[in-house]
């Protein structure tokens, strides 16, 4: 490949014409660093690159994040969020998960609009759609799949202009009759925080108490550190806050 084949941002190749794009597609399709569906298939790789380019993805990002489900392009849930976050009208988003009702919630808003937009997807919704207990990610990572579905609905509702009509790979795989010809990749395992184990909490409690009593850390700082890694029960939170109250009353 000549040095003039493409402008780059680091190694983010950006072809300037069809000839350069085809040369990049041939190079990438000949490597082992792209999904199997694009290996030795430069024409397929080129189409994915073209579609990704319309969304602002560089060629390598396009091949890694755009999948073909029964001949239809779709995009992985994490890349869907990244595209929306790069949109000039993106105002922010929040995601949460209710352990009691097994409900994922995604709220997103556009700059210049007063109202936020919220979508939820619950275990009950998944059961109604015949997804709950389905072999694969729905069995292995049910919380993550619920969150991806809520996220996909919310982002597509408010940022269809950023997504070009693409749906998530996870949703496309669940459409009846659709056949996935893209190698499946597993969702990230550590997305939603887990409950802080009581046994571990009790073991570490005296250490935290010592830090609070000696003034090295406040109860609030200890709670902030713990809750960045796991979900504390209300009993656990109050037990730590009580140390500060006892010191204040002493």
C-alpha cells in the first residue's frame, strides 16, 4: 500500500476515494484481525466500511461493530451508544437497573429540548416476547440483555438521525426467522454492579470504622468508594453512616 493511500488520525485509516477504499478493504479482509464474516471477503468489508463511514466510523471500527443478520446491517449495543454520544445534539443519558422488578431503564435527552425520553425493558417484557430463558446471552447475561434492549429503544427513538436506521445486533438476533451470519461475541460481563456480600462487608467493617474514628475518611467518602464498585443495601449504608453519627455525638 502506498503512503498516499489515506489520511489518518493515528492509525484510523480514512480512504479518500473508491480506489483507496477497495485497497484498504482488501488489506483488512486478508488479515485475521477482523470478524470471520469479512475475512477473504473484501466486497463485504467495503460495504460495511461505506455504511460505517456514513455514521462517522473509521474502516476498522466499521468492521468490528457492524454485523450482518440475515443480510441486514446492525450494530452492537456499545457502539450504538458511542455514535449517539458523538452527535452534536446529545445532551446526556442515564441508565439504571431495578433488581426487585428486573427492569432496565435508559433515559436520554437532546440539547434544546425540555423533555427527556425514557424507555424501560423488564423481565416481564422479555417473557412476553419469548426471550427470557432463551439459550445464549439471554441465559448467560440476562441483566445486560435487558439493558441493551432499553438502551436501543431509547436511543433509536431520539437519535434516529445519528443511527441511520440501524438496530442493535442483539435485537436483530432475536427477530423470529432471522439468521445470524456474524460470529457472536459475548457482552461485557461487568456492566451492572453486584450486591456487596454481607460476609465481606462484616469482615471489612472494623477497618472502615477505624478510618472514620481517626478522621482519615468520612462515612460519605467510604460509601462513595464502595458504591462505585458494588450495590450496598440500606442496612449496610446506615451501619457506616451510624459511625459518623456516634463520633459527632461523642
